[in-house]
C-alpha cells in the first residue's frame, strides 16, 4: 500500500499540516520539525503525488499528443522535440497514434479530455476543428502540428509543404526530367495535397512541357510505395515516368525497393526519386535518397512551447508558425 502523508505525520509525531508545510512552505517550519519529517519520509519511502497535487490545484502536468502515423520516424522525431521542451517545464506527454483513422483520432481526444490534460498537440486527420472547439470550451487548449491551420481560431506549427513540393520538382526538372509521377495519399490529407500543389506549380513554371502524373496511395507507407513501383514496372517501358516525387520518405523507400529489375537498380539513371521528411533511413538507403528536409524536432519543441504559453494566458492570439523546408540532394537524383 502506498505511504500517505498521514503516515509520515504519525511517524514524525507532527500534524498533517506540518508535513504539508515542510513539503510546500519549508520556511514556515522549525528546523527540528523539518528534520523529523524528512527522517520519516526517508524511513517510510514516501513519494509525493505531485501530479495529483497539481490537478487539485487546477494545473495538470500532462499534455496529449495525437500523431498521424506513429510508424513514420518523422512523427517520432517531432514527439521527441516536444518531449525535450516538456521536460524543461515538468510536463509529461501522453502519446496516441491514429494511423490515419478518424475513429481512433476521436478516441484519443475523448481519452485526453477525460484525463483533463493541460492541452493537446495534434497532427489532424480530416476536419478536426469542431472537436477542438469543444475541448477549448472545457478549458483544454490545442495546437495543430505539421499542418497549417488556415484559421485564426487555433495556433499551428508546420512546414511550407507547397514550397517543399515545388522545390522537389524544380530539382527533378533541373536534372532533365520531364515525366514526373507524384506518389502519395490519401488525397484528403492536407500535407499530401499541398505537396502536390507545389509540384504542379514547378511544372507550370518550367520551360518546355513537364507532365505531372498522380499515382494515389491509400496511405504513406513503405508497402504502398512498393505496390506503386510494381504497377509502374508492369507498364511498357516507354510509359514509365523518368522521375518520381513521393509525398514522404517511407513511400519513397518503398518505391526504391520495387525499382529493381534483376540485378539492376533503376534509380537514379532511369527513374530519379525524391522523398519528403529526411528521416534517418533516407541517407542510409541502398541508394541514398534525395529528399525535402523538415526541422522535425524544432516543430515539436515550438508546438509544445506555444501550447504552454496559451494554457497560461487564454488571451493570447493564435499564431501560425511556418518553417521553410530544405532540399537535400543525394544519389537518387544524381544520374551518371
């Protein structure tokens, strides 16, 4: 059975109030009483329930974080960035992975509401704003992560995915590619549609004819990338694209796995390949992957900091923080 504050008081021969003062207002207690209380704490192994204490005071020590795809190392890096910032404030993060499933998303938000978390970070799937409005009406603030809010009602921290898509395709065009396949989905994900929009801007601005073919996937996973690559190779050779831009690195790595004919790797000489995120596996792939880098840990740290600021001051105006992506060129686009 857990040791209570009353057990400590009995062992020290003081009142419960004196024990409380030793823990919270030590300057108000005599040195003798403080010594007796600390001795009793050591002998009994008492550990104060700081979370319960703060919850009674109306301040939770936990934040909920709902991520879109926990299998993606990019999401893990964002969470670690948030954890780095949270540790500085004595905050713990409760983590939930929706796997791009709106039902699971609602389940985690319900759970965090029941847990009375201090606030919620969320990489949303679909239109989540009405649900976040409900949380706010109950005193739980929210910040959107890895998606531009497009609204003045909630703060968001994201990367300019349109700019990233444009940079990826401009790079492919600069290497001489003209038949470019965009691979990603589902198409109701804002990150996917923004990256495709950027790709189309680059194609429209190019000199000469540049074609963008969309090869939609049901998820942004390695398995989906493998399947799309196999479908492309099943076409007549003249119908292959000469480049592919994947909406994230996991999909690009799946494409890379599939683009092998016998002992011959088609990337990059016949099909150039670009991903998005710059996860750790990108540089270590069989053919190191060119990609669009997002500052993943900075996204997480910034989102957590903004959330805590808004929890402390409800009058703060929501802000939209947008980081700029960076093109990282590796062998997958460097045709010899």
